[in-house]
C-alpha cells in the first residue's frame, strides 16, 4: 500500500491584514503633501538686465602740449586729462584750498559779510615782507577792519598772499596748523599729487596736479558764496580801494571764475569755470591748465584753458537713456513666472559722450500676487555725485506657485 507524501500548504495573509499598512502609507503621503504644500516658497526677486550704460560717442578734447591739463565738472569730477600728471608748483591756485577751508570753518550765506577781523601788527608785517619780496599783496593798515567776505575778496581777486596768511591764522591759530588742515583736506578729497607748504602758493614746495586742481575746484564750486566771489570783476576795500580780479578771462568765453597763478617755477596756471544750464539745473565745466612757460606765461595758460572750454562746452548736456527692449530688469521666481520691469517715464542724464551711467534696481514688493503695471521696484541712476530714481512697473502679472509646483519642488 502506497502512502502519498504530505504537501506543505502556504498560509496567505488576508487582504484585511494589509489594511493598516496601506492606511499608514496613505496617511504618511497625505501628511508629507500637506507639509510640502505648506512650506514657504521663495520670494520673487529682481534680476537687472544691465548694471551700467555707456553714453554714445567719445569726448572730443585736445590739451596743450606743454604742462598738464584736465577737465571735468562740479558733479562728475575729472572726465579727461593729459597722460602726464605729476606734482608741480601751482602758485596762487593754492588759494582755492585756502578759501574753501575758510568757508568750511566759517560758512557764509549769499549776501552775508560774516564776522569782522581787525588787522594787527603781524598782518602789516606780512604785507611789508610781501612787498619787499615782490609777492602779490593787498595793502592793509593796522587797525583796519575787514569782514570775512572782504578778506576772501582780497584773497581771490587781486590774489593777496598776505591775506592768505591772515586767514590761515584766523581759522587755525597758526599758519602751520592751517597748512596741516590743508593737507588733511587734500587727502580727504583724494588729491594724491598734492602737498601744501603754505596757504598762498608762494612756496615752490606747494605742489599739485591738474587732476587734483579739478577736485578742489569741484568741492569749492559747490559753495554759492565761493561762486559769487570768484565771479566778481572787482571789489572795493577800506584801505586798498578798488581791487581788480587778476582773471582777465572773466566774462569771456563764458568764464565765471576761478583762479589764476603765476610764478617762474610754476609758469602760468589757470583753473576756470563756465556754466552749463540744463533744464532747471546749472552745472559748471571746470578746466585746469598748469605749467605754461612762455614769454607771457599767464596769458598762455588763460588762452589754452578757454580753448578747452570751447571744445567741450557743447558736449556736456542732457542725454536720453533708452530703455532696453526687455526692460531694465526682470522679476524672477523659482517657479519660472517672470515679468519685465519697465517705465514709461523719460530718463535723461547730464553727462558727456562715452560716460558710464551706473544702474541698480531695488525691489519694493515681494508679496504675491503682483499685478501688471504695478510699481514693484525702483531704478537708481548714478552719474558722478548725482543720483536720480525712477519707478519700475511689472509688465506681466506674477501669481503664486501652483499646488503641483509646491508638491514636486525640491
């Protein structure tokens, strides 16, 4: 009799036994989805199209072959210069820094005369010493009373070397202390080629460069009283009577200042200013010519200087900024929803051919949704020391990300 072997039978789990596991997985997926959807999503950001624009063309200017020269404006700084820039004697151009510091320490408003100073024995001795050495001096008498403005007129118009010393002692107590202040100020203005040894420029070791002289002229011409004084053809003072501005180019070629200088070591030197009116604004073109050594050195510097002004005057004006076709920037998002940033406001900048215009964008709104034509950013336009801002609007709407994007994002 044959006995059949027993077969093993496998026990299968019933569908009912898998239920809790599947339910757990489903719940886990749902919770994970809720967490994923609830996670904060990145804010919309701004991406600039370009960080700067260059105005078309190139500034056309030629400088004298002799000495060194530079040109700029009171708000744009130095824009062109001769290749060779070094520390050379500057004679009475030094008085620009002296006047600038006097007005910085004792500010005046247009029309004000300021405090009065009484001329003392030391001031008279300085005058007599200047006469003896053939310096450019302003006659003074002991006991004479001169206001701050009158002293500045005596400094800048007839170029009184003795007045520079008087003002130096008034501001700082001693001439040496004032000279220290001059050099500290030169350093703060980034005048790298400049060193002052006296407040008048009589010293041959008071040196600077054409580029640096534009920098001090730029700072000084921001003071309206300085502007007024250097534009005066003459002034009347108590003892010296009527004094005349050494700047014989005043009123010619649009010149409204600033300062001449002339000695044998320095040659003829002249820093000029001529106004350019654009809209409601007035700017000053500044030109510096140093080291003209001819038979008539000062006259040579005056003529060379105004030739520079005549060449560049028409090139300093308002230039339109054409917006890029895609706008100045884009609103971007992690879910690939974008919008161009545009403005309907015309943009103009005061400048010259070849000038770089720096652009930057500040985001004003990151909350969503962002509507079309909504002001969401600001365009900042920097040209030299001037800044203007323009509103930027979104060209397209930006909506929050979809549920699907939130679920599948990393």
